[in-house]
């Protein structure tokens, strides 16, 4: 099959690799109809994460089931499915507690930017739709495989509440989906921290009531001015850098919680500040399967349209250009069509 491979920093190629096969009775093979590039894919692309030369890359996909293992009974060839990036059996003690991202049999999509991908806990992970959805729905359904569920996890972890004030740190696809989540969960005020006009506009359309373009101390001061010096009732940290996490804690009011979903890189928690002001930290890798049924209903009902975070669509042949566009911030999120 054709699949995206990474060979060195900023060296993305479309290669021919062996098709994935059923290796365990819990597996399924899915033919990818739509995939995308994630902000977290940019960490290895930029050389910030170790690279396994020639490895496939990509963890977000929707498609049609091609083949299933013997223990997969709820799905069959031809079913359209959403593939959570983190696979789970959905039956272990951690899954039953709502932490499917810590499943005893945790797995991951590793060839999402390809023609085929293997799901190694298909029965517990996959979510299917009634028939094949209209092509116009594919972007929003694809967003459910990661970024929408991750933004939702940030909002839930932060304790966004009806009538409260939420601040979203980060204006990538996850942060923008965090704005959607905060709006859906009833926040009265949503302050999006964003320096880019196109992302600011989309954040407002998703429900942000105010936008702060400043960063660091100036950004903190702007949020505090907007909140009368109080700070936010809930903060969604959707970046993963030390600068972002420190901003999140500085704009959080005493007794609030920072919901963090940005993959941490070089982060040092301000523990003394957290202690003095009784600010909590919750979140982590999103248990996508936990949220998928509810989010799918919201998409199908037209209540949310997270697919709008895709502002560039390319054929899989042009995946390298997709990475460049996101790295250079010419695109918020790139959708790929095999």
C-alpha cells in the first residue's frame, strides 16, 4: 500500500510498504477514506521527538472495514467506521472507569496517513455509522478520531460549567475544538488566546466571546483585565509547551482546574503557585472512545461542526506539502484523501 513515512526531521515521504494484516483475533483492517495531519505529528517532523527512520506515521482516520479477526463480532466488511487514535478493549477496569486511554490492551493507529490501517482492539474501539455518510460529513467525523475528542477532554478535565468563564490556551485544531466543547458545556464566557486572524475568526464562530492576542505576561494581564482580576473558572491547555502551561496557571482563578491535553515538551509545573492558589491539574491523553458516541450524535444532529478546522485538503500524494503547510502555519489542519 501507499503510506506516509518519516525518515528524518522534515523528511516526509509517500512510500510503498506492506499492507497491514490480521495478526490477532481482535484486529480489524480499515481502508482509509480520509486521514489528516495532527499537530502532534509536527513534534517528530521538527526533530523534537525521536524518529524511527522509515516508520509510517499518522493516527487519525475514518474508513471502511476490509477484514476482521475472529473475535470481532460487531463489525463486518463494508461498515463505515471512525477509528479512535488510541485503541481500547472497552472492557478492562480502566476502560470501565472512563479512562480508555489507559486500557490494559492499549494500542494506537500507526498508519493513519495511508491507504490501509490496522486497529488492534477493533471490537472495543471502532464506532460505526448507519450506512456510509455523505462526503460533506467526512471532515467532522474525522475530527472525532482525535482533535474534537481531545478538545472535549480538556473541557471536561478543566471542569467547564454552565455559566462559567473558560480560557482556551492554544489556537490549533485541538484548541479550536476546545472552544466548541466549552460552548457545548455551557460556559458563558470563552476567552480564546490566539495570535492569528483566521483562527481568531473561527474561534469566535465556534463560540468564543473574547480573543486575546498577546502572549506571556501581556497575555495574562489581558485575561485578568477581562475577568476583573479574578481569572478563569476553567482553563484548557491545548499546546504542551512550558510557556503554555505557565500561562494556563497564571490565568486560572484560585480553586480552579487546568485541563491539559497538549503533549508535554519541556514542561516544568509551577507547583508552588498551584499549592498557594489551590489550582488543580487534570487531563492527559484523551480517552476518545469514552466521548465518541455523544460527539457523533452532536455531529449528526448538526449541533457541532468540528470539520471546519480543516482548511486545506490534499491528495495523499501531496502529504509532504501538507506537513510544510502546517509547520509554517499556512494551514490549521490538513485533510488527506488517499
